[in-house]
């Protein structure tokens, strides 16, 4: 099933990827600290599903226009993904250190309580499809193009998850992404990108000064092994969200994540974080209005990635 590929030392391609893992090729034994690049992910637009989602009748003039766009997109689409294994070397009350990079979040810290490794990841529709979509001048065609890009992103997410599960067997996992809730701010994208090495060079994803990603149909985060299920949706009060995976639990943060007054959770390993050993510092309550400011600065789509054009992307 596997054969060597004369490409970069951590580059991978997939052939025949469908609902299950296809014939993956690799040039290096897995399990290294280097990022794993998936840059040849098969993608085919599901025309029937796309038309249904866009409410385009098969016998309409719009269907003919849409078919032209689909053919254009299919010719250039190259969705991509990137992930790595990152080992945790230190834990403090409000964060962890992995591969020398500090991630600050009480929420993340508690979710990683029993984990010794995690999987930072990035998936994207690809610069090729993004560039194609930017060439569209008609507003309706722009909207259609964004939906095609979303399909490509989902293909990249499926490929990434299948590869990770097949080669690292993490068991039951959950995911977290910076900016989805105030308890792990969007600015932590910088640390996540640092963990991933050179995402722009590897798969073309740029991080803007405001910590948004380009192409806009890109998602980033951390997948981690856990025995206790976690969905960001549990901490997001947004009503009517089409991407909701779990009901909102208004008391979850206080029950599971907030430090009790005077409580210290200092479990430092080889490299303690600043102020970790013997620290009595606990995570303060979010300032009044923090959630409101977060929605204003990152858009109203709490619980889902805000994108450059104002669209939202469900987690994969």
C-alpha cells in the first residue's frame, strides 16, 4: 500500500482518497518531529450536492453557468493540509509548552491534562482555488466560488484526519482552534503557526497581522487525545448556528475549567513556564464585555472560524 516518493522529506500525496484512506505514498518514516505535508489531495466537486445547497434547479439557466464554474474549479483545485506531532514538555495553571512554544489558555491546559502529545494542524482549499475565486467579478459567481472552496477545504480536512488516525492511532480525540471562544484568543494563531514551521512555504497559507488566514477557506487548530469529549460548541451561546455539534452548556467553564479561589494547578515538567513553580496565580474571570468585544473583533460567528470575506467555516 505504501511506496517511496522522490519528493521533500515530509511531503505526502494521496491517490484514490474517498471515504477511507487511499493509497498514501511517503518518503520518510513517520513519527518524526517534522511537519507532515499533504499536498496532492484528490478533490471532485459534488455537483448534485452543490446545486442542492445553492438552490439551483438542474434545468435552469443558472445550472449551466454553475457547471462552467465547476469545471473551471475542478481544473485548478489543489486542497492541502499540514500537521505535526508536538510533545508537551511543561504545564502551568494557564498554559502548556510544546516543542519550545508556549500556548496560553486555561481551557487548553485542562483539556490537555492527561495528554503528552498533540497534533497542531492546518487545512486549506489551496491558493490555486483561492486565486481562481478572486477572478470572479459577478457577485453571484463569487458566492458560488466560495461554496466550491468550502467543499475543497472539507476534502482537505477529511484527508488530514484520515492520515493522522491511520499513522498515529491517537484513539478518541477532540479539537480546539484559536478564536472560537474567548478562552483561547485568536492571537494564539501566531504560536500555532510557529509550531507548524512554515505554513506559507509548505501549503501557501498566510497569517495576516490581525491573525486571520489567507486563503480565507482555511482552518487551524490542535487535535488532542482525550477520554472526555469536548466540543467548542459547548462554550458558545450563539443561537441557530448551522454548524453546532453540541448544545451550549452555560456552566461548563465554571465546573470544569475555572480555578477555584486560591487553587493552584502547577504540574511543571522539564521546562517550567515562567511563574509556574509554586505560583499562586489563577486565571481571572474574563473582563465584563469580553465576549462582546470578541464577537465584534472576530465577527459574529463565535464557535466557527471567521474568514477574510466574512464567511464562516465549520470545524471538520
